[in-house]
C-alpha cells in the first residue's frame, strides 16, 4: 500500500514538473504551439497608427481635450513598423498552455518586452496618479446614456438597441463632426478597429470620457486592447498598435532595423505642394483636410452650390484622377461611408422640399413656387469623389468587408465565451 502510494505521488510530481515552463522553445517562439500559431498571425494585416492634427480652425476643443489628458504623444509617435517583429510579438502573446507566464510581458527574439499600463504611460509621457479610471467605471457600472447621446450625437441621434432593449452602437451618421474626428483617431491609435460605419458601446464610452475630460488610464486601455487582439479567436482581425510595439521592442534591445517594414505615409502640412498630395496621404493623416472631407465640419456653414457647379467640379476631378492611388480597404471605407451620408442627406432635403411645395400649393395667397433649377440647387445629388477605377475599388472593398463582418463584428471586442472555448481546445492538444 505504501509503495503504491509512493509511486502515485512520484507520478504526480513528475507531471507537475513537466508543466513548469523552463525556457523558451526557440529564440523566436515560446513553445512549439506558438511556432505553429505564427502561421495564422502571418495572414493578419497591420492596422497602422495615423498622425493627428489639432484642427484649431474647426474644432479647437479637440486639441484642448487631447493635451489636457497628456495624450499629445499618441498623435505623433509614428515610426516605420517592423512587420516581422510585430507579428512575432503578437504570436507569443497568445495564451497557450503555460505561456506566456507573466501578464503584460512579451517575448521577441530573446528579449522580454514589458507593456504593462505603467510602461505604456511612461512611454507616452502620461502621468497616472492611480485615481479611479472613469472609463473603467462606466464599463463596469454603466453610464447615463442620455448624456452620452447629448455629447456624442447630433440632434436626433441616439444609440441603436437590440430586441432586448440593450444598447449596441451609434451609427456614424448620427455623430457630431467632433465625435467623428475622435472616432477616427481612437480607431487608429487607441482602440484599433477597421469598422467605420458605426461605433460600439465601449468605444463610444471612451470618447465620451475623453470629450468630458474625465480621468482615463490610457495605458490600461491600450494594454487591454493589445491583450484582446493577441487572444482573439478571429483569425481575420487586424493587428493594432504596430508602431507602438515596434518602439517598445526597440527600447528592449530588439533589432528592428531589418526589413520588411510598413512605413507611415508623409503628413500633409503647409510645406507639401497640392500636386504632391496623394489620396493615401490625405486618408492616413487626420487633419483639417480630413475633418472637412469626412467629418462634415463645414457642412452647416457652406451653402449648397448650384447643380452645374457640382458637375463641373466632378468633371475636373475626373481629369486629374490618373495619378490617384488605391487606398487601403479601411480607408476606402471612410470615403464610401462619407459619400453615402451625403447622399442620404440629399434625399432628406428633397423630401422636405417636396413637402414644402405641396403645402405651399394650398396657401392663400399662393406661396412662392419653386423652379426646377431652385429645386436642383437644394437637393443636388452628391457626385462620387473616387475617380476612375477607384469607385469600383471602393464598392468592391466595401462588399468584401461586409462579407467579413459576418465573422468579424468587431475585431477587438472581448468575447469570454470564445476564449474559454479556445482554452479548452489548447488543453486538449
């Protein structure tokens, strides 16, 4: 009996010893399973950060809110991204078995990469005194959704709800120009997401806290996004924060000088001649030009031009379209959604004008009767601003992304059920 018990204890001790991680599998991967997982990560694209302007002429409050939270570096730290280094980082950050052994500790080519909230805050020159993070509080205890709608939405805009009455998202067309600008910035540099037709609840609450100047631990927000991105079961989800991760790896001693690179595009400023501005530069840089084009910043202040002026401008744009380059899919989606929003507003203006004409017919004395030219000036249909084959590329890109949305409602939304299922599969292996 004693010997049998001793043999059983010895076997259990051996099993425990085998489970203890002793050293990485190789100089690049923590375990054989991570090396196998790298093949999956290789097919995931990078979602690059974007340089952001303060737009003082249109929305000076954006710069005040950004700098008031000490987030200025978030808008400027872009560097060429080392694609292989970023993908190896995300490969080793996936929780498989006993690896990684420590939270917020990455591994790239023999170097430990610390990316805990304090490390991120220090890198961003942001001081966090340890007070309560209002964003986390809103996520845990809920928020005043009516106040969130007042801050983020245009009059009449509101949260979309499911059949159970639970808040789901806000359509982009319901957002104010300032919120759209914040949404673009956050989706690129803070809570990476390629979905631009609406904004999810968690991202809406983050922007609400930023605009309200509430306390937010930005380091914690970013590391949570990195962790969710690394452990998602969606193999199509893009990899966020590539420039930040390249920075952190370089600080830790990783050689990031060897190609391949994903280079940030040049910013648009006063020193760039208009002829040198390409569509990719306009879309990757978030600045006054982007605000005017895709956030509707000047829409209320600008009178609707006559129909013939729109046609002439569209024809002039067509003549210069030969040098237009194809934009990235998620950037093309920005353009497409902006066009759809403008066209929907045109339909609404037409409905209002038609109703006014019908009511005016019964006025005594008769009200002013509209001419067809006046009617066209009010409800003129926005022309497509993507020239040549670009329009077809936009539509094709949108169709492809809409097909992907069936599998990817949100690339970085935390899904505990999926994680539990994946852990079960890993343990069974």
